[in-house]
């Protein structure tokens, strides 16, 4: 008898724990095409996996993403294989593991981690939060400048150069 089993990536347990600390209320669910017994064994080796769904074909993974979206709201999916590509595309945020990932997974994903380090996930979410904050600040600044310029235009104090400065400066 010969048995083959995937080993969890080094640092996965630490990455899951960091993700739990970084993202409030996150649930981790393993979607895999592997045999259910093998998947359960891998999940036992990784503390922090909340659920395991095994024996899934690509279409099954996509349906699971839909089910999770309807049950829990926004869903992020991490994958690296061709079988993950449809689910990566269907998730709210698809994250492909770049170094070992297939081209299809990377094309389908919203984010590609170029290093196969799941420890980058918490940092990725922190960067996304900061980026969203900066975009909101920039929009508020731009609209504020436009309103201020409108206020000085009504009494006739605005000039063409002030209009250019307000538009380009924002």
C-alpha cells in the first residue's frame, strides 16, 4: 500500500492565527478536491480551520463560495491551482499564490501573492484597509476643494488660475 498526502505549507498555522488577530470575526474554511479523510487529517494538523469541505470539483468549489456568500457575506478565497480558478473568480476577493500557482489561478484572482507565504495575508488585508482609507480621504479632499471653489466663484472672486489650481491640485 502506498499513500500520498499533501503536507500543510510551512507557517500556515501561524498565518491563520495572525489572520484571526488581524481580521475580526474571520472564519476559515478549507475547500479541497482531496479525499475527505485526507482533508480531515490535514485540517487536524492545522489549528484554526473552522470547517472542511472535501471531494470538491471546481464547480462544487464555486457553489460553496456562493453558499458562503449568502450565509456570511463577503468571502475571500485563497488558491493556487487550476481547480481553484472558478472559485477565485466568484469570491469577493480572490487571492492566488503566485510562485506555485497556475496561470489560470493568477488570472482569475484579484490579488496575487508572488511568494507562497500565507503569512502575507494579514499584511495584505492591512494594506487593503489603508488603501481604502486613503481613497476615501482623497475623494473627500477633492470634493471639499470643489465645494470651496464653488463658494468663492459665486461672489465672483475666482479666477481661471484658481480653477486650474483647484482642479489639478486636488
